[in-house]
């Protein structure tokens, strides 16, 4: 089984607690949880020891974007690309990690 982690990333310069930010953060957390479950099920037969880490966030137009942040096989890359495209998510082309916060569900 492959270890899958999907992390929602939000901008750090937004004021937390405002209704829109709260709703968008909750939505992003939900999208991340759904993707994680999907990929865990999809890759449950893959060889043990591999890991998949995906970041998701909003772009400036509030479209969900995604990026694989570790080395994975081409098959896994293709499956992630296909699933995210089916969901209407766009590929995240580079980013400055220092300007974002990672929120993990507890």
C-alpha cells in the first residue's frame, strides 16, 4: 500500500475568521480529504514503501490547483493528473512555499 497525503495550503496573508475565508478553508479541507481517500483506494495495490504527497490550494481566481511534491512513478503522476483534471482542478506550476500555511485536519 502506498502512503498518501493530500495537504490543503492557504494563503497566510488572509484574515482568518472572516466568513469567506472560513468557508473556502473548509471546502479546501474537504477536497483534500476526498482526494486522499480516493488515492488511498486507487493505489492500495501498489508496492509498499512508496509515498505520494499532493498539495492543493486556490489560485487568485479561486480555482483549485494541485501539485505533487515528491518523486513518484509515472503511473501515479498520470493517475493524479487524470483525477484532478476530472474534478476541474488545474496543475500548480511552481510556488513559493514560504508564503503559504499548511492546515492539517485534526
